[in-house]
């Protein structure tokens, strides 16, 4: 699922929105009135053109009924100035809320969720959340930006220790490529459907071609680095 094409097939699937909703609600711990019930995927999955792969950022973007925007991005290799790029993308999404005829109240929250296959922070937490806080009081007055990161390399839980839906999603992201069957501990329909989407027997020839091309490109990038 960490391959860009597979990732977008799972979380950018217009016909399987419940998968992305489950993922966001569990990872971001959205409950009560904040819980996402429906979303509009802004860039539904389409097979990317091979010649554009190097220039295309294959993320998933959506917004809910409250017009809160979500950017979900998978990163295997850490690009140069990754932290600044995250700020740039999030700020661009925020500014795009505002049409020429509208005023500042039309701006709404943007949440960036990065799934990383490298260590970003010097601690053992595999999920971290970052807000704009008052240095003295810890008050969160500037609430329109939130950054959440999942560091897969720090996640070492076995199937037996998966206690919540959030852990099960992270376990899926990190371990699905090595599993022959869906673990018994995973009973959530949305995660089961994500496993089924990964079954490449259901993929088109074009999907498989792009999937392989991305894998080769990543190997080339590792060698170049």
C-alpha cells in the first residue's frame, strides 16, 4: 500500500469513500461533532501517465461537509526541505479556500496527514500532532492548521497488540505487503476492503505497469542518494 498507485487506489477511491473516512477518523481521533460522516475526494484515483510520474505528487485530498480540507500524503524517501514543502502545500490549500469575492471568514481549517517511511522526529512516537500554540500558556488560538505524521519505521506492534482502529490501519500500511491473509484481529470492514483492493488480480494492465514503474523509479532514487 505504500506504492503511490496502490495508495491512491485505496484511499482515493470514489466508490469506497468509507475507507478514507475510517482512516482519517481513527488516525486523527475525530469524535463527536468533529467525526467525518461524508467527504468529497477532490482528486479521485486515475491511472497516472508514466511520463509524468517524476513530477507528480500522488497524494489524496478531500474535504468534509464543514469544508475542512485534508491532505494525505505518502512519502517513502525524505525529499530535500520536506518540512518546508509540507508548510507550502498546507498554506496553498488554505489560501485556495478564499475566492476573490470572499473575505477572511471564508478561510477554513486544513489538516495535513503525512505517512512516512523514514524517521522525522527524534523520539519514539509513531504518531505525532503539531499545532500552533502559545509558548507560555499552550493555548491553541490559531486553529486552522494541524499537522499529523505517522512514522512507519517506529511502529513495531505485532498483530496480538493491535488495540484500536488506528493501530490496525498503521499495521496494514506497514505489513500488508508481507501478509498472505487478512489477520484475524482485523474485523473492520473498511480495512478488509483495503486489503481486497490490494489484490492485483483485479488490477488493469495499465495499473500494474505504473505500479512497477514507480517501484523501479524508487529503487533508482535510492541508488542515486
